[in-house]
C-alpha cells in the first residue's frame, strides 16, 4: 500500500472506524493478560515450592466483585472485573486469553489460506492448459465439500488439538474461493501489453507473476486476507462451540460453549454468556468496516465526499 493510498484510506470514515476497533482489540488481546493475576483458564495460580496449582475462587460472582484467595503465603485480595463462572474461574482472564487465541488463529489460518489461494490462483490463471485444469479440479472438489463438515471430521480424529493445529486445519480448508477469485483476476491481466513485454524480456514465469501481476492486485490481496482473517475466527468459534476446539487452553468459542452447556443464561449469569459473543460480534464488525473502507479506497468510483 503506497503512501498516497494510505492517506486516502485514513480519510475514509469506514476504514478509520474499522481499524480503530481492530487495533484496540488487538492491543487488549496482547496486553490484557498482563492486567490479571489469573491464568488462561481463569484459575488463580498458587505456588507450593516449585509447583504451581490452579485454584478456583468463589463461583458465580457478578462483575467487579472483590474476593480473597487463601494460599501458603497468606491471603490475597483479587477483583473479578467480569465476575466468575459456576466453577469459580475469572471471566475477564478467560476473555483476554481467548481474544489472544482468536487473533492468533485469524493471523495464522487467514495468512495460510490467503497464501495457498494466491499461489494456486496465480499459477492456474497464468499457466493455463493442463496445469489450470488440474488445479481447478482440485479447487472445485474442495469447494463442494462442506467446509465445516470437513473440519469436524479432521478435528475429531486428532488426539491433541492446540490453537496451532486448529489454525493449520482451518487454513488448509479455507483457500478454494480465494484461488478461484485470484485466478479470474490473473486471467484478465496475463494478456496485457506489459505482461507480453515481460515475457519478451526473458523474465521467468514466477518473476512475471510476483513482479508484474501481483503488484497490480495488491488491493485485492489485502481484502482477501481480511476476509480470510474474519472467516478463520468464525470457523474456529464454530469448532470450539461444538467441542472440537483446543484440548488445552481457552478461546472465545470455548467460553460460549461452556456458558451454554452450564445454562449461564437460564441461571442469570449474563456476565458469563454475553462478553465472548459481544467481542466476536464487535471484532467481525470492525473487519467488515475495514473491508468496506478499503473497497472504497481502491475503487475510485465508490469514493464519496472527496475521499
């Protein structure tokens, strides 16, 4: 993104709203765990010598409740900013660590899916012939297979699932639509005069793809990554919600699953059920505003008010 394009983007109200939301949430995900004494599961870590044990606190406390933790070193006073769940785990700690997991999955899975989609789309669109036929057959097969069903089958057979494994699974199944879209854009560019001149100058196919074609699609690459980022987070939430998320650790989807499983809404524990869903909705809304704003920035016909 050039400086001129960046200046135009910073004048776009939708882009500014979206990037502000995502930036604030990213900072909170990065620094939030440093503001709580609890671990990623919401337990208070109590040390006995060289061993640390997770200790639950008082269950079902509402937000901003004061509590005490009894340990070998005496009494510790703690504040539950978002209350505790039915097991005495701190909701605020779970939320901060869960947001960190969601951003990690969005970056890794979204980046992997974008990279695969770009590579397959560029090669298929530029090379043509049997290479295009083979890659598009593979892409079409992946497109007709229900993505969530494929994710469920793969995740169910894994004995251990961490956020890294979950990210790779999602990234390896989310690329087909991006590949088809990039292929279509590449087909429209590969017979342009500057591409023909690059061929006559003796540049290799890879040099032509990455030095000549890709720079002309950089705006599309940005938007594809943003869509993959949000899609990966939602896919991870779906897996977590049905119990196929990470076997260790915490995520926003696991928080939602446990809130529903233990009847948080029925019991009136709104502080357990609402925060993870609200964070997901705000994050996806921010990504939507970024994508819409970039669409207006990169397409002059969509700009309004002199932006």
